[in-house]
C-alpha cells in the first residue's frame, strides 16, 4: 500500500515555455474544475503559483485581480456561480494553525480551493481529502530551455476520480 502522500500513477510533467502557454494550461485545467475540488500548488518563490491561480480565476469568470494572500492567508473571489478560494499557507506553522483560522470543509462546500505551499500539510490534506486533490508543482529548475519564463509543471492526482476528470490536462495540452 502506498503512503498517504504518494500520488497515483497519473503524474504528468509538462514543459511550459511562456506565460501564454501557462495561461493555456490554466484554461484547460479550469474547464475540469468543480465545486469541492482542492488544488495544491507548490514551487519556489516566483515560480508562477499565483500566476496560475490568476489565470484559472480569469477562465472561471473572476473579475477581480487575483493577488497572493501571503499576509491575509485566504482570499475568496466570485466565480461562475461559486467561489474560488485562494490560500497561501506559507506563514502557517501547522495543520492546527490552518484549522483554527479557516473552515476548509465550508470552503469546499461552496467553491474550489487552491492552496499555495500545500506540501507543508500534504499528509493531512491527502488523508482527509484524497478524492478531491490535484497537486501541481511548478519549477524553473531542470527546464531544457534557457529562458526566464520556461517552467516545468508536474500535475498529480491521488484518486481515480480526479485522474479521470483531469484526463485532458494529464495527457498534456495536445492530449
């Protein structure tokens, strides 16, 4: 049996060469989202986590500018009939700290939740919400292109429900 924090065999790694390609990936990704989905985003500072959330939000109909909730922990935005909850848990010390500040279950009941730096509490998230999770890791390291905008994007699911729903994204932009 695999450990709780191990994704399924559906890992997909894509090379994204420009902000335009990252936006195209976010557009495709947004089309697969439903209320109750929990998206974990990881990557170094400046890797493009907030850019990705912003691009997803635009595709979902969010009119407001999406900014990183680094100091507020969470921002919620009206999307097409539901909410997009954007969390940045970099400054939280523990799962308990998250649970004391936010009601993740309520957020999932009325929208999509996207958590930056989610790997800090990945075991809790996967144990509690396994069938709702897509994990995205954005990196500028190990990219074949010599470009400031090129990124490697690894997308993983932890449950076959999400693997099936995100098949078009997991197969790559041409899949």
